[in-house]
């Protein structure tokens, strides 16, 4: 009887910044019981990968788990896969960082499991043609990809078995295609259905090897799977079924298979990931059309026929789909370059012999992929994951700067194309603050870091359309369907609270700070919250001229920007200029700002001018984080609430947990509107509302005579208590 080689891989991961309770719950419900059952089935052989954040948690909280893995490695039941230690998307990293992350994982495996890995798990199976060179430089021989990648190279289903070899600049790498049928049937179908599939492909295609490799969380963390996999004994039954058929099923590791069988041939794969990822990366309207096209092809029975030619976008599209993702990525590149330059100092080079530089470890943590994109899982929409990325990147920057400057006060500014849009941004930094401005987009502040607490106060999210929003409005909610086996996570539509459809709001501009508004008379708090108000001016998202950035004799850095635009006044448009200046000191955690609003017409005009700020303290419903004012009592002060106040000279947000507050101080009385920015997004557990930050608007109604100006002065600062 012809045998079939079943290559079985499991990847388990928890992101940097995830809650301690999630690590613990996932370990108890999924990772540990899987290993316990595997121990009882010594003839079942697998390749296993744990991401670095998960390994660090297990080593600290359940070190016995390492011993159990080591025992199975020693008896040749488990092959361990390497990978980027903190689960980065390797293709978006500087090459030195990508190789460094793999080497870090490989060394960890050697130290803790006495094993030298030969293969690599590629985060989210995101492939770029440059990767063979990077992965080979790190000493790895193979990786595992979806069959999707191979279909896009023109292959057919009969070719999706065994493995291929690819190369870049002469650096070779073996690549295994993951069988999609297995990815969707394990553990969701009964064991005999998988064995029947093995027989069918063995007899039809005369194959020698078929690959399954997917997320370990499918075995206990995904909705409904813990009961199905463990209480209903699916995994025990599956392993027993395979063991009962070992006369025609063999289970080599990937490394063993390469040694025993030659590749099917050489192949060059296009940029790709799994099908769902590429669909998620499309802009919302394109994603909706793509979904319709796939349904049309399915209804006509030709989807598989045209599969090689139907594909979504690329992972990199997330950097254009979500401006916040791009800003995180560019922050990562900026900090990486800073560390590279700082580490050339002699004292830094001497530390390398003692292990990885502490700033490099922090940088690597800030490269964890989950917060940089969004699909089925919350990802970018989870503010605490974005916060963790920034927290570690800011800490990496702090360490690198301290290596160069020590503890002395200093200030520096840079003018360059930070976000890679072919327009310059202005970065101003001292020991306490990073303040990044974008003259080309309203002269706005898009990042404000309070460095002592490693906290990016500007880590908010713009409310934008998603292709799946129509499902929220159509869903009846919470139904898993019939049948005893759980649905695939891709097929579940569940609303986590009522009325989500009514909460979907789209912003027409990016949620930043120092956004300059001119309002029409019909504007109200509710219409402004919902972005359905009339903007009378053309300043919000339009370019400002960068007039000057300079450092004075006392070490004060000044930034001046100006725009001349138009404001609708009645039935006419009035030329108006807005000039704004910012001053930063060497030692302060604040910036003073002076606005000058000039009426460039001969006609006296009544203007309604506002300056918008968007900040986050992460939690909208916590008693420890709330709105504050130095001279007034604020009703409904939790950050999830909405309100307005009159005749205010100070307003801000206070964080009792981290013991600091951000305060806006105004020279003259202002009216204040405040409200939460909340998004509706999908997650593995259903559609949910998430607090992303708070919008604060200081506004004034003013009469400005023809050819005259009005001045507004304010200070924005961070204070500890």
C-alpha cells in the first residue's frame, strides 16, 4: 500500500501587550492540554512553534512546560521551528533587524531546549521575494506557506504537495505549501474526513507528502473549540485515528522530509499571504467588491478555476489603508535607525558581547506584528496592543538617547520625510517629550510622547469605513448555527452588544491635535461628534507653510507654520490666514502655542474658531482615568462620556494609574466640547465597540474686523503628581 507523509505543524502566539489573563487562560485551555494529549500519543510527530512573547510568559509562569517539550524533542517526537522572536512581519523590517530577530529565537531555542532549529515559522505567512536571502542569512533551511502563494505562481491543486525550492541572489530556501482543505477541516471536521481526504489525494495525485500547519489557538481558544477539541475529545480521537492508520500514514518532521525527498522543482513566489489576509488589506470599498466577485464566481462554479488570478491586495496595503499603522511602522524604522547609529559608540559595542542590547530588545518587542494590521482579529483596533508597540519603541529610544546624552537636558529637532509621503515632517524632542508635526496636513500634531512614562498620548484611531460594516447592520446577532461541531472563526457573525450599527461613524479627517476648525452656525456638539457638521474653512487637512524651525539662545526651539485659506461667511468666502507658533524648552514637558487668526478682507466678519485635540489614556470607562479641570467641576468625567463646558481656562485628562495628566491651559476663556472616539470593528469573538481616544475641542466665537487679527494663546503640557 502506498504511504502518505503527513507533515503536521502548530504555531502558537500571544502578542506583546496582551493581557496577563489572556496568556493564562490560553495556556490552560489550549497550549497545555494539547501537549498533555500529545504526550499520550508518542507516535504522533509534529513541528511546533511558539512565539517569543509566549515563550517568555511560559518560562516565567510555567517552566515545567519547557521540560515536557524538551522530553519530546529528545525522543524525536517534536521538531521546534524558529522565527522572528517577537513575531514581526519580516519583510517590513530593516534586514539587520529581521536577521537579528531570527537569531534571537534560534539562540533561545538552543539554550532552553538543547535543539538547533532548521526551519522558520513566517508570521502570518506573509511572503516577499526578498525573504530567501534574509532567512538563509539567519541559517534557516525552510519555511511553510499557504497553498495560496503557489496558486498565484500558476500551479494547480495537484502541485500543492511535497515542497519546492526558491532563491534570491543565490540564497536558497525550501518552501512547503499548506493544504487549505486541511487548514479548514482541522479541527472543525470529524477525523475520518481528514483520513478520507488523505486517501483521495494519495490515490488521485500519487503524492508523497501533504502539509498542515496553522494556529495552535484553533485547538481551544477560538470560539467553541475548547469544548469540541477537549471535552468532546476531538484531538484525542484525531490522534488515535492517525495512529490506527500508521501502516499507510507516516509523520516525518519537515527537516526529515527534506532529507528524504527531493524538491518538486524551483519556484518563484509573488508577494502574498493567506487569502483572507489579502482580502482584509484592500480598501473598504474594494474589499466589498472583491467579496461580491468571489461570491459570483462561487455561484457560477468557477472560483477554483480562476483561483490563480483572483487575489486581493498585499500586506503592505495596511500601511496606506490605516494611517496609524504607517505611523507606527515609520516610528519603528526611525527608532531602529537611531539605535543603529547609537550602537556604534564604543560602550555600546562592548555590551554586545554580553548579549542583546537592551534598546534592541525593546525595539524588537515594538516590531510585534499584531497591532500593525487588522483583519478577523482586533489587531490595530485594540488600543492596548498599539500602546504596547509605542511603549517599547519609546523605551528603546530612551535607552539609545541616554547612551548618547546621559541624563543631561537637551533638545533637538529634525525636518525630514518621516512618514514617507514625499513631504517633510518636523520632529521636536527633549528628555521628556516627543512632539511630531505634519505641516502638510493641517500643521497638526500627530504624535505626542510623554517619555518618562513611555506613553504616546496621540495613539488614537480615526473612525473609518470597513468592508464588513454591512454585516453589523444586517446581522440578527449571536447565532452559531446548528450542528455539534463549531463553525470556523471566519464564518461567525456575532454582535457583542445591541445597537452597534447605530454607533458606526466615519471621520472625514484624521484624528490628530491642533486641528483648526471654522464652524458654520448650524454646528452642534452632536453633529460635530458624528462628523456631520458644516466646516466653513479649508484648514483642517490642508497644507500649512513651514515658516521656520529654530533654536534660540536659551535652548528654546520654536516652530512656526501658516496657512492662508478661505472661510465661508454667509454666501461669500472671506480670505483668512491662520498662523500658529510653538515653543519648546530643554527641560519642560510642555509646549506653548500662539495662534493668530487674520481677516484678510476689508469686511468685518464673525468667526467661530476651534482647535481640536485627540488624546488617549486607553480606558474610557475606568474610574482611574477621567477628564479634569483646575478651576471647574466636570460632570460625567469618565472618558467614555460626552459633555460641554463654558468659560473654561483649563481642561485635560488625568491618569491615576500612571500618575500623570495632560492639561490644556488657555489664556482667555473658552468653550469646551469633549466626547469619546469609538470604533465598531470585528474580532475573533464578534463585532465590538472599542474606545480609541477622546476628542477635546476648545472654541471661541469672535468678531474680527477687516484687515485685523485675533490672537489665542495656550499651553499644552504633561504633569506628574
